[in-house]
C-alpha cells in the first residue's frame, strides 16, 4: 500500500475551499445544536457520535468536530481514535501534536545512527541483532527493507528513513480512525482487517505530502 493511495481518503483538515454559492452553515449548525439539546452527551461515545455528524458536514462544522473530539477526551483521555482524529501521534505512550512527534522521531533516528541501532517492530536493536530478523522478513516478504515497524493496524516494511516511515505510519493509522468513525458507520462498510502488511518506498515528494497532510491536523 502506498501512502499516496491513502491521501485522498484522509479525514479532511480545516477546509480551505469556499462553500457553494447560496449554501450556509446555518442548517448544519441548527441540527448540531438540536442533537446537543435533545440528547445531551454524557459519555465519550456520545461526543464521538456528534463528531461523526460534524465530519459529514466538515466544510461547515470543522470547529464543532474538533470541539466534540476534545470533549470526548475529557471524559476518556485514553480514547485512541479521538487523539488520531485530532492529528496527534502516539510516542512512547504519550499523545503529541504532529510536529513534536516528528521532531522526537528525528532525534531518535539521529541517536540510533550514532549507536549503530536498527528499528525492528517496536524497539531499537543493535544492528547485528536486528539484521537476521530483517533478513528473515526480507525473504518472507520479497521486499527490500531496512526497517520494520509494527503499529496497531499495520506491519510496515520499508527501506526509507525511520522518521519518514513514522510519518507515513501516523497518516495511515489516522485513516483507520476515520474509516472506523465515519466511513464504516455511514456507508455500512465492513471493518478493515488488521494487521495489514505494508511496503513503503516513499520518495521525498511522498514524504513531503504526508508531512503536509498531517500538519493540517495540528491543534492550535
């Protein structure tokens, strides 16, 4: 799976385009307020349901969607999909804004290079320890790789720099959250299988596109 193939499916960041002529946010704001009044949210799941409605009309309800996701996190700080939908990235158990996460990954990669470490699954290992593991995966998958990264929904094999692979992984995990809380519910689609074996051979242009897409989700 190429990261570029997932970009069109990405949850929309703050809409930049103008609304169609004659169409206003009023009816959508009215319906959002009605739902809020008729069934006041009491749980994180209730707020996630409101976030789903706001996502359906994201051009008009971007701030409402963000509000609902943040409210869900107040009630359940560990709610993974809410963090993902806000564009945050999990690093060592902490949820960080995209920019901070990418900076930490770059720092990790620099330190690992100095110590001659390689990343395998979920940890840095000495190169001589990681090499046979990577060789076994290379033979089994038939893909060139210098890194393997396991995430909740993906097993990623790549020959790209660690921080670039992390950026692509964050984007794809975000897509899983979008699928779960919008497409699957609205279109009645089947759950995506997991984990999905994925091969990333990102070009610099791809990495730049991924970084730009994720940056759009940064919480001010």
